[in-house]
């Protein structure tokens, strides 16, 4: 759990750091989960808390756009496409291995992206 927070913080701190200094635009973080909102809530809260420590506050300069597959892997490509169309700045998911293991596909195929 702690590793997820560290990885998430590192992934977001680099691309969002420049935006934090500019302060003009609210950054959108897409959250793509194979689970439901209830079972993912603790992860989103941990990420939100880690980002708050870096100066990113939900509703002020960062907004989460969440999509949940409710355990249905076949929904992941559609949900990922929705997030891309929403022009999110970054997409956070349970990880490449989670999608690959569940689908038996490589990362791009599991997310419905062209190879």
C-alpha cells in the first residue's frame, strides 16, 4: 500500500510540478479502476492525501475524474477511452500488471490503445 502511494506520488509530481507553479489550470487526474468506488476509495484517498502534501488540493488545483469497471475487464477499453476524451492530464490505474494479468494482453491492448 505504501509503495503504491510512493509510485503514484512520483509519477504525478514530475508532470504536475510545472503546472503547480503556473497555478492557472486545474489538473485532471483520471482514475481507472477494475473495482468499484467502494473498494477503491482507500486508494483514491491515499493518493489525494499524498498529492495534498505536495500542494495539490482536490477542488482547488486538481480534480479526479473516476471510472470504475466493477470487475468487468471488458469495460476497461471503453472507460480508458472516456478518460482520454475527457482530456485528463494523467491516468492512474491499479497498474499495468493488474490489467495484463486480468486480460492476458499487453498494456496497450489491455487499455484499447493502438500498438
